[in-house]
C-alpha cells in the first residue's frame, strides 16, 4: 500500500446518496474572493513579472492594486448582480486596510480566514507555532468584524500534518485547502470531522492567469462552461463550485469586463443554481451530516 493522508475514503460520486440544495437546485455556487496582504521586500510573493531585483517595486505595487482599486470595483460588480461573496481575508488587512473590511461587512459578505499574510505559509510550522498563528488570525478577524470566522483557506493552500486537527479544535467548521471533489466531504481528524468544501484550483484566476497565461476572455468562457456543465451534471447529484478570484488579478479593468460577462451568465441561471456563501453551504451540510461523504 502506498502512503496515504487517511483523511477520507475513496468514494465514486456516481454511487453516493442523492440530495438537493435548500432551494431544490443541484448546484451551489459561491464566489471566493481572495483579499491578500504582502510584506514589502521579503517572504513569499505572487509576481506578475518574474525575475525582478529587490526592492521589487513593480510586483509589490501590482499586488497592492488589489486593495486600492480592484476590490472596490469588484464590490460594485457583485452588487450590480446582487451576488453574495465569501471573502478569504489575510488578517493583516484588518490593520492595513480597515475600511475595506468594513465595506465587505456592510455588504453582508462572509469573512473567512486566509491566514495572516500571503508572505508566509503554514507548511513546516511546529504545532505550537501553527496553533498560535490560527488563534492570532481568528482573533484579529473577530475583533474587526464582530463575527468569528467559520472557514479557512491556508495561504498557498499550505498545511502541516496537523492543520485539520488544529482548525477543528479552534472551532472552524470548514476548510478549502482540499480539491479532491465536487461535493463537500468530511475530513477525519483526531478532534472529530471537519468539512472540506470544494474550492476550484482550475477555475481560479491565479492558477489560470499567472500559472498558465490564460487570457481574460478565455477565463470568462471557462467560468461559463464550468457552471453550465456542472448544472447539467447536478441533475443526478448535488454539486458545489467555488469560483476563486483575487482582487489584484481579476480586478484589472480588462479582466473585470470579461468577468462581468461571466457573472451575468451566472446570475441569469439563478433558477438552476443556489448562489450563496461558503458558510451557508457548510451550515446546510452540518444540518444533515450524511449529505457529505
């Protein structure tokens, strides 16, 4: 037998129980908007242009475009289609751009944890270090928003062998790091089960645009095709789709224009999909745990 993480068993989606989302739809869609803060001149980075020397003003200021401009344009765009969102927030943003967080809260968006900053990863942390980080992030978001976050996406999707246990013991309901399924699944931990909600690594503006050089119109087409195909597939089994976006990438005007086309298509298919937040998906599954495998 090959080594395994042991978090879940193999389960073909074609042989699972059939159920529907609360409005009777087969597909649940949530928009996952990454709002990130980076240190200047140190730590991990996501770069538009590779190979720049330090101080890397070009890439650093490109990343900062997301909170100065992109996020505000996206708020307006989501509002125009009456779309909810789950904000995946680096807790450092609570200190660096507090009025942006206030605006997210005012819109009724869910605020989920996305670590402290994307200049670091949990990978390689000792248990006490990771526990302290999770507590710091949770407390900072709770203090700023008045609500304790229920969901977690690790920066760079980094985990240690004990991350699910630490999240469960810290009171988290769901995690987005695992991309193994189109349905919510339960992850085993020695603290009890924690829910894994699908978060797309394919329909993700970071991996598509920065990783694979996908153009803006092609990315919009990918969103549309993903939604339409999953609606068709969900006639048999309830599915979930998390559209992964980043303020500094899709918030650029030429990409925003193409995203508007994709979101208009999603909004027009409301009768076939439950457009919601990740926390609402989690709540529905927790009501009847057998809905997840």
